[in-house]
């Protein structure tokens, strides 16, 4: 809920006020941009260096909040006598560089940096400002080196006037750092009175130059690793798909090669483990000779009769059997 009470737009936390606060426009310039502009020095026969101020603007209760976090110099737009001539080719190159180095940033104005001691008048560039930087709240930044004066002018509904002051804010502005590293040919003022500031500026550029190089190398390495992983995953998927198709083909071949009995036995292997084993059937073959199974008593008598010297007993037994049968017959008759 606390986020609902934050002011809009979200303002930087660490700021430093330059001059008085303007009541019409709130201008915030990033520290790297401010350092770059104050160290930009015409050299090599130049009388002036011109470029674009890049950033964004937000409105709050009718008050424009302008944030400048980029500054880029334009090529081939200056002539002798501190004159500025914009060409179509120069604008084309400038906008291509903005898209590459400062993405998602729009042009909020322009800057003009002259040699020390040469005070720049905004009236000399008023017509070009209105022609090429149309619309309200467009900035014109004029600087005459580190020891010179700097001033900011802006167009508004009331006309063209000088800002009372602006704010410097601090953040990790990587885009501006990268641009300052790329612009190795930028000349800066080197005077004994400002040697400490120059050394600090150089130190910042050297430190961030290594960071930019390391970051580009890391991005290239990560990009290569991602591509390699994608290739490995794709190849693995293809191999797995081929193996799956081969396994299905082998299953179909094996199923067609197994006999029906073996297949049924394999299918019923688990059920056969819980069932009783089938009973074994004994085949009894009959032998010729009139031999039949008898009881145990009859077998004993038969064995005794077959022993040697038992003929008399057999005869006696036969006689007794006849007598018994005769008696039985006689008894029957008496009845």
C-alpha cells in the first residue's frame, strides 16, 4: 500500500541542485552526462562541438519532468566561426547511432560546447532551435569548457527562456559509460587547476572500459553456450524418438515370431504360479498270461501252495472241500 503514496514520477534519491529550482520545468541531468558536457573541448581546428541531449519527459499536474541520461555528439555539422549546419546525412547517422547506443531514448534538445573564453549566445542559434527541435520543453545547453559558464534554455508556451537551475542525479548509467569509452577521440581540458577532476574522469573511463569488454565477452560466451545446449537437446530428442520407434518395431517382430503355445504360456505365467500342478497319469498295460490282481490273503495261500512238498496238503484240502460240499448238499436235502 505504501507504493500508492510515492510521488509521480519517481524521482532519483541522490541529487545535487545547480542554481535555484525552476517553477515551470523540472530538469534532471545524470552525472555522467554533466561530466561529459563540461569536459568536451573543441580541438583540431574546430570552434564548436554540437550534439543531442537524449532522455525522456513525464508530466505531473501540468509540470514537465525532463530526465537527461544521454548525450551524443553529431558529426560534420559545424563550420568555422561557430556556425552550425545540419544536413540530411548528418541526421540519418545521428538517429542510427541513437538506436544502437541509446535505445528507448528520445531527443530532448541539443548542446553546444565552445572553447574556453568564448561565450555562446543563444540568439545566434535560436532559428535553428525552432526549426530542428520543434515542440515545447526542448532544451538548448550552452557550455564554454570547465572554467566557462554553462546555461540551459528551454522553449515553453511562454516562449524561450533560461532555466533558473536544474538537478544533477547519480545512478549507474551504463549506456553513457559505454559511449564515453567508445569516444576515445574526445578532447578534454587539461589545466593545472583542474587536474584532480581530470584524473578522476580518466579513472572512471579506464575502470568502465574493462567492464564493458568483460560484459561483451560474457554475453558472447553465454550466447554460444545456449546455442550448444539447444543443439544437444535437439539431437537427444531425435535419438530418443528413433530408439522409441525401433523398440516398437522389435516388439512387433518378437510377437510375430513367438508360437501361440509359448505366447499363451508367457501370458499365463503369473496365473500358473498360484494353481496346483496337474496330476500325473500312470498308464498300466495288461500282460498276457491270465495274471490278475488278488487280495493279500489269497496271495499268501497261493504262495504256500506253490512251495515244494505241498501237494499232499493240496489234495487234503481238495478232499475236505469235496466233503464240505457233500455235507452241504446233504443238509440241504434234509431240510
